[in-house]
C-alpha cells in the first residue's frame, strides 16, 4: 500500500510504482471516482490509444434509431447533450 500526503494546494504526487503499474505518463489525465468514503484513480485513455479500437467489429446487427432514447431525454434545457 502506498500513502501520500495532500499538499496545502490540494495536490498529491502519484507514487512511482503506481505510475508504472498504471502506465501513466506526464501530462496524462486521471479520473478520481468517489466510491463511498474512498476514491478510485483511473487513467483516462488518450486518443492515440483509441485508434482502431472498433476494427473488425461486426456491424451487421447495429441498433436502429427507433431503439435509442428520445433526444429530449438526452439534452438539457439549453438543447445541449446532457453530461
């Protein structure tokens, strides 16, 4: 288990062993996911990691537009997609 200290500027340093195990690099974004009284630190995928992710996917059974949720349910009051 690694222990870190929150700085006065609310920053932490990710220990080297954790960085190496996760394969994160300087400048990469990490997501903090709150789970009860704890957090989970997850590296966000970089665009370069997503290139070709769907290559070879079977597209013969794609969903039709009728299967999707109504557009109004997916947008906020300003007509923008809900986050």
